[in-house]
């Protein structure tokens, strides 16, 4: 039986929005706390790991992880790939679900669907987080074999590959078996941006979350999120939708 770890990459030193991991997004929930709570609802992972920086400003992130029973590794601020290798070496998962901490509405059901897709097809890498997959930006994730990550880390990669972890795989498709999981039609909304990169994004998502139903927060389903966007757009407010880069 393969061991599956969800690895959340997060740090405080974002260049575009410093300290965003602890920014309040919904009531008293910070960005990272929302990510962690929603990821922990996925049923097909054996563990969740926070991979963060050794810098002292990331100490509160580790404290948050500890309070929720999430494992931690600490390493380089910019070499994110090395943090994933450290997580693999320390906790020995066979499969890694890569989760970005700027996605406060990442969906646990879509994580589980992607894990099942990965297992059924025996890929090296799968994802449901590209525009072609159809999910809103910020709902999906990526899955990689641990052996693939460790092999990539031994290559003489430039900083871009080491910062973005999986970009070597997607830019060398001839070297790996890659799968893309498309969203169902109810969730097909690839131009919807629900991640947080800038102060403008933060303000938009704060307002958006405050418009969601207060039943069972912050565990809104992807269907509820997309339906809420459609209702807002029907009222003539379309500022939640942005084309991806």
C-alpha cells in the first residue's frame, strides 16, 4: 500500500504579499489555516506536512501546524524542491500531493478524485489545476511520485525549476507519464481565480468568502463556491473572474 502525503508549501516571505500566510481571509481564519483545514478533510491522504522555511518569521506557521496536528519540515526559503525532498526523507511517503498555501478554497473532494485518478493510471505526475482541466484556479493541486521528485532534485536545475518544484516535469513531458484530470461541467470555470498572490487578490477573496453561506464554514464544497460565483455574476458583479496568466 502506497503512503500518500499532502505537502503544503508555505512561507512568510512572499515578494508580492509578505506575510500573506497569516493574513485573515474569513473571520478569524488565516489563509494558511483555511488551506490546512480544507486539506485535512481529504480522505485519501495518510498525512499532511507543512514544508516551510527555516527563517524565524515562519515560526508562527509551524506553531499553527502543530496546533492542528500537522507534521512539519523546514528548509530553504527559495529552493522549495529541497523542502519536498526533506519531507520525503523525513516521513517516507511514496506519493506526494503538492498543495500551494495561496489556495484558501482548495477542495478536498477534488484532491481525492485526483488521487484516485493517479492510482488507477499509475502516472508519474497528474494535475487538475491548469486552465485546460477546467477547475477554478485555486481549487486543484498536483500529485507526484516521491521517487520522481528525488530524481529531479539530483539534476543541475536552475533556480526556477527548484522554486516551482514540478515545472521540470511539465516542461519535459517526453521523460514522464503525465495525466490531466478534467473537471465535470458543474465545476467548469477555468477563468475564475480563487488564489491569493496580491493585496488585491486578498481583498477580493475576503469579500467573496464573506458572501458564502455560514453553514459549515470553512468547508464549503466546490459546487457551492462555483454556484455562489454564478449568482454574484448574475447580479452584474463579475470582478471575481480573471484570466489566468
